[in-house]
């Protein structure tokens, strides 16, 4: 029983990381190649400086993103996906495809549910 619980907690941590909307967006952009911090920030609508920093640090900690700092003035820092991060692009692309295909059905189901809930 302890092994099952520990495995569930471990899986939940991984799913929380890769299922986070900012993680998905950052990995999506990095799948196109190496980017600097500000380039990522400008390409991801709605992400704050703080949230991008937290997301990149988490992805780096998990081994999905590599950070390379150059000793220049001003400092230059680039981010890219690691091989482990690259292995995530296929599953994320499949999930994005599923979401695009099924979004209308989800929206219809939500509207029907909300109508039923409003009627009592």
C-alpha cells in the first residue's frame, strides 16, 4: 500500500509540473529552439516576469530545461530544452491536438451543465 501511495504522489508531482499552463507554453516555445528570457516573456501572453522565472527554474530543476549564462555585459542568458525536455514535446503536441479537436464539445457540455444548474 505504501508503494502505491508513494507512486501516486510521485506521479502527481510530475503531472502537476508538465500539466501547468506556463510549463506547456514555455516548453512549446522552447521546442522551436533556444530563447532568451525576454524573448520568451514577449512570446507568452499574460506571463509575468516572476512567473516566467519560477517556471524556468522549476523546469531547470526537473532537468527539462538547460540554462546557459554568458559572461558578457550586459549578461546574456539562454534557455533550451534538454533531451528529456525534447521527449516531452510529442506528448504535449498530442494533448494540444486533442484540446483543439475537443474544445467545442467541452464548451457545449459546459453550457448544457450550466443551463441545467440554472434551472435547479
